[in-house]
């Protein structure tokens, strides 16, 4: 059995996510490293040209000012696009307004798939969804320690994930542990290159007996 619902973040979940955000020191460090790298992209060709053309001091000054302005703009835009802005304000707002996905599972069957390269092990979990047999695919490093301590898979568990980026933020183990029926090798390189592999939390339209 599988039940998937959505709800707002609990206060404890908001605090957990905020604590995981990078500190001001880390954000400044990251911004500075990107700034230096981008500035060097501008400066190195200019210095090579200056070696042959010997630009005047005024040209050098104005060019450096332009490079600094462009570097600041580019670095800020990269930070905004890929790191949810220089500060954490936007991320906190997204958490406050966002939803979580709660996946409640009851099962007695599972198949394990080996870890390809420190990506984390995976499990195909036998579930029933609206009277249809399916597989819930779970994959990630968050399962490694649980499996190592023989705490997973279990006959009942609840996974809480962020709706926006589908990232697991909590897993509650409620049932009894059991052993997977089989262990499959990791996906080969061709499958990784093709991208034709299931994602963590994906509900597959096939039964566990069809997993190969």
C-alpha cells in the first residue's frame, strides 16, 4: 500500500532546512571564488594584448573598471540562478510558502540495487496504488546507513520530501525490518549515459516481479 499526500512544512522541518543553508562565511567565500575566476577570464586576454600593444594607463584603468563591473554583474546573476541568491532570504521564503510530499508505505517485498559509484544504494519497493501493483523506487545516500544497520527496508515507513526539488528531508521507520528478495547489480554505463533510469521517489508502473 502507498499513500501520497501533500501538506505545508512543519515548524521543525522549516528549522531543519534553514539550518542546512550555507553560512554567511560560505556564501561570501563562494561568491569571492566565482568573482576571481570570472575576472581572470577578462584580465588574462587583456594582459596578453597589452604586452604587444602597450595600452595607455588611462585605457588600462577604464578597462579594469569595466571588467570589475561586468564581473560583479555576472557573478551575481550566476549566484542568483544556481544558488538561490547570495543571501538565504529567498530560500526561506520558498520554504515558508512551499509544500512537502508525504509518502506512506506498507510493504513486505523489496529488491535492492547496488550503488554504482557513491550515489547511494537503491530499492524497488512493492506497493499497491489504487488497486494496482507498482514499484516505488528509492535511491540515495540517505539509505546507505539505514541499510548498513539493517534498519531498511521495513514493512512500514513514511518519507517526507520537498515538493519543489523532490529532495528527501525525513524518513520515519515504523514497521519491522526484512531482507530484500534479490540484489541487482548497479546500472551499467550505457544506462547512465542514456539517462533512462528511475529517479528517487518515482512510482514505476510495473510490479516487483517485472524488475530486472
